[in-house]
């Protein structure tokens, strides 16, 4: 047995388009929208786009637009 902690999930395997996974994601998005953090996160993202991370973020954006998971 390995030292890694096994994580269990009560989600049943549904293949792509998991209804339960989609519901959890949507619930989390609603909670985030209600949290009041949206404006702060938007400002953080704008600063990143204008800062030292700009070139790396643009490279990642282009890679994802082409369907590449990593650049």
C-alpha cells in the first residue's frame, strides 16, 4: 500500500458531462459571484496582464486557443 492518501468521491462515473460535477461547479460559481471577490479578482487579473506575467499569460492563452493544455 502506498503512503499517499487515497481520496474517495461519492460521484458516480457518468463519463463526459457529469451532471453532479456540473451542478457542483455551477454552485461554486454562484457562491463566488455572491462573495464580493469578483471585483478584486478582476483587478488582480488586469494587473497580471499588464505586469511581468504578460508574456507568459499570452503564450498560455494562445496555446489553449489551439487546444494545447500546456505551452
